[in-house]
C-alpha cells in the first residue's frame, strides 16, 4: 500500500510513497540535520511565510522540537496528528496562547492529505501567514506544466522590487505554466484544484481554507547558493504550496482557523489496500 514518514522535528513529512513504492516527494541528498530545516518533503511555514514579518524566515513551526504526537490511527484511514502548543517565546511572537493541530493521513493508495487547525487560546486576536512548502518530485522540472493558474494575479518575488519596495504584480497569461529557470510566484485567490503534469504522471492539489498558492523552483543559477541542495537536484522538484499570504488569516479569541490540502496521484494502479503512516 501507500506509506508516509513523518519526523517529530518540525512535524515534517519526509516521504510519501504510493502503492508500488514510488516516492512522490523530493528530499535533497545534501539535506542538513536538525536544527536546520530539512530541504524537501513538506516543511510547515507558520506563523510567517518567508521574511514577511518580524520573526524568523518561514516561522518557527518547521524547526520546532516541541511538536508532540497526539494521536495515531489506522481506521478509517491511516493518520497521525501532531500538536504544537505555544511556549513563552512563541506566544510572545503571536501575542496569545495557541495550539496548532496538524493531521497527516492517507485517504487512499494514491492520496496524501494534510490538515492544519490553528486555535487561539488567548484573549486577543492574532494573525498569521502560512504555507505547506511541499516539494513534489518530478522527472525534470523543465518539462512539467502546472495547470489551473491561468488568469490569476500573482506576485513575482523572483523579480526585483520597485521603488516602493514591492515585487511586480502580474496576471498569468499562460494556459499551462512552464518552469523556465528560477520561478518564485505567489498566486492569489487560487481555485480549489491545481495540477502538476509530468508526462503521464499527474499530481493534483485540492485545497480548502488556503487562499493562495506558491510556485517555486530555485533554478540552475541560484541552485549553487543552497548548500543543502546537491548539484543538479534543482531539476528534480517543484514546490506547489497551499498558502495564506496576501491576506493574513485572523483568529479571534476562542476560535479556530482550518485549512487542508490533498495531493493525489492519478496515473498509478490504485490497488494495494490501506497504507501505513510512520511517525518518529
């Protein structure tokens, strides 16, 4: 059946294989050990995306050692739930006590589902930006297309900022988006379903609650600046990330925010029974 591996450090999904054993996520062979964030898999960028805030780049969740395994189940589907509860340092950043529940499940032999629940346990509202920074494995990023982005506004964060300090805002003209060199874009108000087409292999991403999507590949020129990416490995992945960036999520006291993304492979034999979810 299908399988996934999750590390308690950062609640990081490190592997997702479908029935037959084919790996669907990319992890660099030069990835660095903790406390560095793993280059690949699914890093959780929360409560800040990139450098858009006063905290550390991509937030503290992806490099936190405070995630705890809250539940593991095999029925009705294999699943594991991790929880991160605010401590003095992290609560100070948000200005409020909080809890993040992150559920990883395998609804079918060809599907990986990721669900995020953010609870405000304090007396004041807080806001955050976030992305599930999924590295999808591809045969060659130069030959794939990404479907579902045509006509959408996007921020081209690979382009220089203007005099006001903002990256260009553009509209996607391509029906099928191709990756040629470095691409770093935040698409706004995306549809619920996007797809990566890699030859006969298609991976769809179906979201709820996430309003934006990030498309990223470092490109050949900048790849050498990443010490945790081996030579040539830039060709082996594309990041298609479920995100909330343009308009931060606001969580009122005593309430929750929820978002989910389901990745599904559409070209392999879906037989093989239930999967397994390994936690560490």
